[in-house]
């Protein structure tokens, strides 16, 4: 859904009286009205919203005295052309009454993600409201409390003199997210901050009678849309603070951070502030990797806790910047570039500490390029997009935590787009082919199998490696199509393998984590194998380790069926991510493939030392697997020395360039 669709659904069904307008070609057009406004404003001859919409566009002030109509249309024109807030009081007939009531209309502009500017205006029947909000008439505390509790407006009442809290209803608590309930006699700032901040009361006093205003209650805090009204209650002067239900659309209720549209409105000001302090602005897009698994493992509440902590860490890390939460586990910061890398390092380390002992990683993409002297909304949107792009491209890179937008990012993006527009053709035209890489048994030194790997031989761009297309297909949930295609090819080529004398050699194929979310993996494999008459014991499913941590139950069930169907299942890439030994123990697999990084670390250590530590680690992992009766295969053997190491530590099998590179079937040597 676009942000407009989300906003629209929120507004359409609001009980509060709200209308949305657009200024098109010098004319104000009504584009949406809430249920509440329809109830309030419709006449007898207007059976539905469409009829009311039409009147709003043609004869909006039908029931308004002419002198009021002239005044409000002048104000509406000023508001549409000059911006700022719209704030008028006029007389109008509402709720089908014959007498006129006093209406207070308050509005402001809002820019949608696609740049469209709309105005959101809400209407309040002051006469009715005055009755309802005249607390002196709500004689007992209980009546007042129940009134506040039932209101869908977020409401808070404090004394004018000291800011002492009298009431705060549930919607307001949700908006303010205090850490605890308030005690009677406590001030608002004590409750929200834990200490007395006279500034907060001053900021509230400044809003008195000004209609809806964006304000930060906490000095460095999030922006809220609040309205402050003075009242007397029990002889005490009080501020009644309200916020409309839709003000959540401007900030995020979970973290209290502003959302992206607020961010965009604030961006130009923030850029100016950063530049005035002598720094260059940088757009930093943050995304968590592993959040889904984290939630699955520790619960949504724990995930929410991490998000809230991150919101605080971001504000702490970028005190000069503007921080917003875009959605889910995505954040955006407009920051100064001073010591940016150091700050990002500290931040990502802090986040790892917050989520101690898990795979959760905060990654960032940075747009640190030129901006015009007066950056337009379009430029700001593009900078946000580029930062996001830079972030999305470090998905595959476990070690990197942030990435700057540059020409490489742009080029990679074009490649990704190429993959997405051409993958279907690539399969249909057999540009994508199966390459076979041999696997050897360590003890007998004989060929024990082949891993089937995808290669894309592009007529325009030459050979594309899986790293260039697999992650793209995974991100777009298209990998299942490729996996199915590869399996088909593998089965189709069985007679060719047999002709080469390889008919009894098993082949393993890769199954993506994503495949399990879309359809019945086992059933697809079984039916494909049977269609080609391939014996099940010659097909091995390689399932990547990360799949095991995310949906263990479902995966376990699938694995059980593979075994029952006579297929082997191997755990792929063990050690490439956070490895839960518990998972290993509870997963019924036939073999564990140790990730290439075990030997990579060994080779790296060998350059400057003896490689003892890396060898010891490998040994420990193999032993652990052995203790669970699980054989191991080690990937990435590139030298005879590495092969010797595998023999010493007791690996069952090996795979690597030293033993044979992946190659098309016709190039496979058989001897
Ligand atoms: P993988 O499943 O871990 O496959 C092993 C990768 O290690 C292959 O990379 C292989 O070429 C490479 N490799 C083998 N021996 C050596 C060595 O001695 N040194 C080095 N440096 N690399 C070695 P490849 O073919 O580029 O594939 C990369 C990944 O792409 C695979 O990792 C697998 O996760 C994925 N992939 C490839 N084909 C498919 C497929 O059909 N479906 C799915 N879902 N994933 C695939
Ligand atoms: Ca594999
Ligand atoms: Ca692997």
C-alpha cells in the first residue's frame, strides 16, 4: 500500500471529523472525508459521502452565513497558496440541527511519498465540545475519568501552575510511551523523563489555544501533533492536552520517532542546521538483518524492545541529526558527516550488545553526495532512495556493516534490474545451466557425488556468477523458480550422466530458505524426480543452515518427509552464520557441509602464522558433529595442504577447486 492508501483508510473510517483536500489548478478539491465528518456535516439530501463530497466541491458554505464564508474562503486560499496552518472558527449547521453551531477547523499540509501535497483539516463542534470538555460540569472524578477513558482522542490534563498530572487516558499513554504509570501529584515531566523539566510546561503553555501544533515534549524527542486548551476544573486552572488519533500517522507509536513523511518535511531545515555547523549532511538508512529470526526465537516483544533501544541509540549517536523510523526494522537518519564511520562502528557494536548472543545485525547505507543549495523534496527523496539502495546491497556481506552509495552501487543496481527483467528468458532460452562440482570421499579418495550449481551464460553480458543473480532472486522471492528449473535440468541430464558412466553418482542440489515459504518443497522434488524416473537415493537436498534457525518446525516436517521418501538431506553452509548447536542436534540431517570460511580462515592465518587456531576450530566442529553421529563435508579445498588438514581432523568428504571446479557436464572428466 502507498502511504496515501494507508492514510486514507485511517481517515475514511475515523470517528473524528476530518477532510483531506488537494489544491489542483487553482481550485480546492475534496478527496476524502471521514465517517465522522459525514455524520457531522451531511444534509438530508446527501444520502452518502459522494453527495457530500460533491457539495464540498461546489457549494461548501451552503449553511454558513455569508460574512463567515467570505472570511474562511480567504483563509483557505491563503493556506493553499502560502502553506502554514489553517485555523478558523465559523458558524455552520451540523448534525441536522436547525440552529448553527460554532465550528473550529484546524489543518495543515502533508506531503505524500510521491510528492503530492495534500491538506488534512479537522473540524470540531465547539459548542458540543465545550459541553463535553467543561470539566466543572463533570462533577465527580469518576465521571471525568470515565469520560477520558472512553474518548478516542488522546487526552491529558495537567495543572497550569506546576504541571501536575491530573489525568491521562489510554490513547495518550500509548502516544507518550512512559516507562511506568504516574503517581498522583507527580508532574508531567517527572513522569516522562524521571526529572523535573520546567521547559516542558513552558512548551505546553506556548501552545495554548493555537490549535493543532507539532511539538517535541521531550527536548530531543519525537514530534507529536498536540492541541492545548485552557480550562478550569475544581477551581484549578488546567491545560487539557489532546491529540487526534491520526497524529500517529506523523510519528511512530512504538519508538516515538517521527515517520518518513515527517522526516521529509523536516529534512531541508535539518540540512541547513547541519551545514551551518560546518558539516556535510549524510542520509543514513538503517535496516536490521536477522530480525525475523530474532522475533521467532525471542518473541515479538523482545524484538520491539530492540527497536526501541535502537531508536534511543540512534538519537544518542546522532544528536545533531534527525532520526525517523520508516517501518518495521528500518530507520532513516539525516546526520552530519563528522566522524561518521567511527560513530557507525560504535552504534553497530552497541546494537549487538543490546541483542547479545544473536545474529541480529544493524546495517546501514549512506548517501553522502552533493545536494543543491536549496534541496527540493525530490532531491531529498532520491537521497533517501540511494541510501536505501546502498544498504540493501550489503545484505550478502556478513562482515560489512555499512556501505556508501557510489558508482558501484548504481552499477550493481542496474545489474539487479537486468536480472529481474531477464530471468524468465534466461531459463526459457537455457542461458542458465547446471555446472557440476565433484565431491570426494576422504577415506577412499573416490568421487562421491556432484553439487549442482547454477550458471547464467548471458548472450550480452557473458558469464554471471550465482552471486550476481541468486541474492536478487531471493530478495524478490523468485528463487523457487530457479531451484525448480535447476532440479528439472539435473533430472533431464540424468541420461547424459549415465552415458558418461556417472549414472550411480548422487547429485546434490540447493534449496533456498525462501522455498519453504512458498509451496511444498518436498512434493515438488518428489514429483519432479518421479516424472524423470530418477531414483530418490541419487538426489540430495542441500538446505542452508540459516533456514534451520527461522522456522524449525516446518523445516523439520519437510526433512522428515524427504527421509521417508528416500532422499538424503544435507545441512549447507554450516558456520556461515550464528550456529546454534541445539539446532544441529535437533535436526535430522545426513551430513553437514562446513562452510568455506573454515578453510578461508585457515588459509588467511597461514599467510602470517601456522594456522593452528583455525585448524583447532575446524577440528572442534568436526568432533562435535561426530559426537552427534553426523559426517562432515568441508567446502573450499584449494590446496593439497588443506586436503591434508581435512584428513587429520577426520572430515568425511571434501569439495573445492583443488579437487575440481564446477563445470558443465560435457567438460567433466571421468577417469
Ligand atoms: P554453496 O551452495 O555453498 O556452493 C558452493 C560454492 O562454493 C559454489 O559457488 C562453488 O563454486 C564454490 N566453491 C567450490 N569450491 C571452491 C573453492 O575451492 N574455492 C572457492 N573460493 N569457492 C569454491 P557458486 O557456484 O558461485 O555458488 C554460490 C552460491 O550460490 C552457492 O553456495 C549456493 O548457495 C548458491 N547457488 C548456486 N546455485 C544455486 C541454485 O541452483 N539454487 C540455489 N538456491 N542456490 C544456488
Ligand atoms: Ca550448496
Ligand atoms: Ca555451501
